[in-house]
């Protein structure tokens, strides 16, 4: 029984060390990912207008887009503007309409370009928002793994040194 307990203690300790080592790596990667997202968003120099925002976005008035939640909010603002500009039609729908009319309608071609740019910008901002959530997940998992690793190492130590467990 003593040898089996030692093997168990050793195995738990090794797993604890491996998990405990992965945790801080994930914490660092989550933090650096978050900093990279902030830097990239800040480099775009996007700022919410000072006025004229829908009530749900009014608290962002005049503020820069430098976080995932702000990127999501700005993507929603773009969506509102696109709906107004295109009458609720998507790039694909406008393209179909343009092609059905022979492709010669300059106003429709410009509207298609507006829809394309708006949907592309919106997609980029939503990608930043999703990446923001992933950094939160990675950081949280890193913290959990660090704690789990420490608990496993402590358990291994207790199994190996507790006279009642022998």
C-alpha cells in the first residue's frame, strides 16, 4: 500500500506541476492578448460622436474605441447607420438588385460600396470584441489552472507525508 500511495502522490504531484505551469502561461497570454487588442483599437483612432447617439449608446459619447465592449458598441452604431443608408438591405441584396438592373445604376453601385465598407468595418470591430472575450476566457482559465495545480501539488505533498495516509 505504501508504494501505491507513493506512486499516486508522485503522479498527482507531476500533474499538479504541469497544470500549475500552464496556468501562468495562460495568464500572461491572456493579458498580452488584451493589451494587443487595446493597442490595435487605439491605433485606429475611432471615437464616438459627441452627440446624436442612440440612447443605448449615449454613455459612449466622445469616448475612444479602445476596448472590446466599445468595439461592439461602435459596431452597433455602424449597423444602425447601414440600416438607414441601405433601407435595411445587405451588401448581397444590393448587389443582386444592381445585377438584376444591368449593373448601370450609379446610385445603386455607390450604395453597394457603402454597404460593403460598413459591413467590413462592422465585422472587424466584432472580431475585436470576440477576441476580447477570448482573452477573458484564457485569463480565467489560467487563474483556475494555477489554483488547481497548487491544490494538486499540496494534495500530493499531503499524501506523501501524512502518517495517517501510509
